[in-house]
């Protein structure tokens, strides 16, 4: 009797494993929409990365000077690249970089979701990135600033995702990296 109980439990767990495998790799999305209770009962193995990102995003900025000279594009992420030797153990700047990446991804989602492209300039991700870019305005002759977001898939050439308007440089804006 004891072995029968263990056998039934084993068959049940094996059935759960097979059903989870079928849900993950075989069963179509339309089937799961018809029977939503199946999705609730079976675990999803893509919990931590339901839709993994296939491309890297980069944030660039440039200044337009008082004499209308246009500066060269500089990568904003590079300010965070100078890491101390102990960063493999303790690197609180990783959280800052993660936040920056999340804001860039939020801006990309906003670009795809908004129909009127003029509304993007008033979105929270746009304003966060603009505030972050204003922190680089240490050049005394800079009058305006502009930023862009580029994406790159593996070793392919980068693709322009978003180009901002030019904005006057605020000399008093500070963004703390510490």
C-alpha cells in the first residue's frame, strides 16, 4: 500500500512535468487562450525572462555650441565604464546602469505605443533621459543638447531608434552618480 501511494505521486509529478513541457514548447498560444486555466495551473519556465531582449541599446548625446557648431556624438553609458578593481565583488553603480537601461527600454516601449510622436517629449522616460544628459553639460559654451538611442543586434551595424529634439542646456541641473 505504501508503494502504491508513492507510485501514484510519482505518476502525478511525471504528468505535471510532461504537461509543463508541452505547454512551454509544443502547445500553441491560441490553445492556451481557449483554456486559460491550464496556464494558471502549470508553471512557466520563462518566469525570469519571458521575452528576452535580442538587442543592445546605447544612449548617445551631443552639444550644439553658442556659435552653432555641432559637437560629435558621445556615448553616455561610458561614464559608468570606469570601474574600480573591486567591482566584481561590490559595484553599486550596476544598479544605476540597470536603471538607465530600464529607462531606455521604457522610452522604446513609449515610442511604439504613442501615436502622436510629439507626446514622446512629455513622457517620463524622455524627461529622465534628458535630465541625465543635462548632467554632462559641463562645457561652458554648450547652448543646446540632443540625445539619441541606438540599437544593435549582435555584430550588426547599429540602427537609430530615437533622435530627440534639441533642448537648451540648463547650467544648474545636477545628476549625482555617487
